[in-house]
C-alpha cells in the first residue's frame, strides 16, 4: 500500500477532516461512455425480492418516466451514448438494465454480452428479451446458466477495476459463475463475498471512479472480502453503511471526470471535488422504491478486454480467504 493511499484511508475513517488532494494524477476510466437503458413504461413493484421493495408503495409512473428521461439526457449531455430497450409489460424490474447482462468488447472489437441468470424467477424473462435485443444490435451473447439451471449471475455484481473483473457474490450471483466468467472471457476474476442483505448487488457498495479510485462500502462484505476490497483500491472513498443505504451514493455512474449521482453527502462531494471530479445530481427517487438507482438503471457495454481488463488466456479466480 502506498503512503498516499494510507493517508486517504486514515482520513476517511475520520469523517470530519479536510479531503486529501490527489497526490498523483490518475487516468480517467476509459469505459462508461456507452450505456444500455430500459425505458420505464411498465415500472411497478409487483413483488419484494430485496428489502427496499413493498408492493403497498407504488411509484408514480409519470414522475418515474420524467426522472429517467432527465437521467438519460444528462448522460447524453456528457457525451455518453445511451441505447434504449423497450420494457416488457410483464417485467416490472426490467428498468434496472444493469442486471440484464455483462457487456464487453473483445480485443478485436467484437461486442459480447454474458447474459444474466437471475436469482429470482420473477426476473428471468427479462434476459430472453434482452438477449434478442443485444443480438439484433450486433453483439454475440452467451450465458453461464439459464431458466433456473446452472449458476446465477446478475451483472450488477461485476465491474472492471485494476487488474480484474471484480465480482460480488452471495445474495444474487453464485460463486460458480465466477469460474465461468474467468474461463470464458479469459480474465482474472476477483470475488468478494456480499453479506449485507440491503447491498445485494456489488453496485450498491462499489463504484469505480478512475484507475486508482473508487467509492466503496466495506460494510456490504464479510471481513476478509472487505479487506480485499480495500487492498484493491489504491485510494478509496469509504462510504458508511448508512450513506450507502440511504443515499444510494455508490450506485452512481462516471463519465470521464463527472460523477452522476442520485445524492451526495457533503463529505463525499468534498472528496470527489478535491480529486478533480464534477458531481451532477439526478433525482431518481421513484426507482429507489424498487431498490435501485442510477447505476442499476444504466448498463455500460464498453468495458474492453485488453484495455480495461488484462487478458489471461485461461482466466483465474481469486477469492478472499474464509473468515
Ligand atoms: N428490484 C431489483 C432487484 O431486486 C433492483 C435491482 C437493482 N439493480 C442493481 N443493479 N443493483 O433485482
């Protein structure tokens, strides 16, 4: 661990002090400029598969549509491409496009999507439609399990960072899926065990910001995985459990040096700005009723093998030790 990383971590455990300025300029993320999103024409809370959902509390459809349109316009205004899929009427959670599949670009330029295999049957029909849509848009597709057979994988658990595809597993994605991803994609997969029921996808607790930095909420993970996450991120902006759960701050997206966030605690904003990021807030509160925010609503499909992830011909899975 470098001395500067140590400083930032010390600072972050002391929530009141002045943010540390960047000791070294860090390269922007090269990915995060091309997204897929689902227009929320049928967004409802029909069932409860996470602690945020309550069918007694329904979103306002017009407000949800307006919030989603503002989010898409904001991303496009920042220069990102956003492709839009129609929502199936029988798939109220399909708006959380992040979970449709893990999109990648192979070294030769071929677009590929490893389709999710949802943990809960209520969401499984989403991926069939998404697979057809991705195939029609020119991507090849594959799967690690489907129709309830084989390993579960939900793409909101998987992000490129550092030397690996970092994959959360436990509540949704299963450990076996990590091996499939490593072998099929030829990448190193670093697994993190999620234990917090409210942070059931890694994207509620981890947001890569640039090549050295990320927002992280170690409270989502078991102790060895929390340590592994802190070791993985040279400069970590640590979110408390309360910040992650009540503001969805980790469920943000980054376009270059702009962080598009549903909300941003002052302390977090001060650190992001000290690191040279602009913070743009977009209210997507209607979607918090289903347990997802900006990252869940947008699926980056431009993570590029060989550029954003080192290629390892036979792949490799690295898991933290058991407690
Ligand atoms: N209701 C959805 C579910 O429980 C929310 C998904 C949130 N998406 C995410 N990428 N975290 O599956």
